[in-house]
């Protein structure tokens, strides 16, 4: 069994995944940690799958590949990746390098303290980000805190680390959502897990395009429609026992 599995859903990330893997494995090697990277090709139409197979040939057992024939979205990418992960601890990360892979080990070290169930990275922009996107993100965070009786600094962050069992429980959901990834913090809260949040740098995307490009308002609209689904699934446990620090 690996010590740590990094699960990264990928949609048209041919320009990013090699850096993601190389940087993560280099840091793991410096720490002498037994790790793996689980790459989930979520219906890419570029050379993502080709690059993934090259990495598998080069890195062997450090790489696990999963492929969706069609795009299923980030939550399904998480589920597929977690299912194929062998690590005692699992970290979810976007493949776009906005969360630097080296910072995974900051989450890992904080988790090792042993006083929490989940460590989540709070995105701190270190480069130029769209002001509109920042305002929308903060507004949505405040709304989720109000609706679900939370005090999270970054509800929408999908940069999360926990035990394999805990992360699987958080990501599993029954409802039908447009963007369940927005509610991962709500899911952890509703299930009573102790969550610690730490500041982590959030960089600009270097290659490829975000699925949010040109769709910010439509995504926000879809998330607002998802609120009713989330209240049905998680509402009966609002305010029970969860801790965010």
C-alpha cells in the first residue's frame, strides 16, 4: 500500500500533467515517501491520454491511469480516481498546476499532526486573477457558509487531503448536481469531520483552458440551482459536530 495517492482529474491537460507528475514525485523522493499519482482522463480530446501513457512507461508503478470515454465532470473523476488509488492517504488536486504539487506535502504534514480528519487548502492568489472571478468566489463562499451554518474560508477549494476512507465518504453523494465539487466542504461538514484549513498559493494556469472560461455566470447559476439538492442531501445535519479551523 502506498503512503499517499495524488488524484488528478484531467480534461485536455496535455501541457500540464508532465510537470504535475515530475514535481510531485521529485518532492516525494526527497522525503522518501512511497507515493503514486492517479491520473483520470475525463474524456480529453487532445493528447492528454498519450502523455499519460508516456508517463506510465517512464514512471512505472508510481503512475495509475484511468480513462473515461466521455467527459463526466470533476466529481466523477474524483470517484474513479479514489476507486483506483491504493494510498492510505489521498489528496485531490486539479491538473492545471494552479495548486502547486509541492504544496501537497504541506497538507500531508498538517494531517500528520493527528488532530483533524481533513486538511483543505485555502486558495491565496499569488498572480493575476480575474477580479470578477474572485468576487464571485467570495460571494458564493459567504452564501454557502450562511446556508449551511459553516465558517469555511474557502468552501469551493477542491485541494483536499484525508485518509482514503474519509475522502471516499466525502466525495460520495446521492443527489444529482451540476457541480457537486462546489459542495465538497459542505459534505465534509455535514458528516461531522474535523476540518483544518491552511493557506496555499494559487497560481495562474500556464497551459490550456479552464472549464470556467466564458462560463462563470452560467456555472454560478447552476450552482444556485444545486443548492436545493444539497439542502435535501445534507440539510438535516447542518450544524452537527463539524469543526473548521
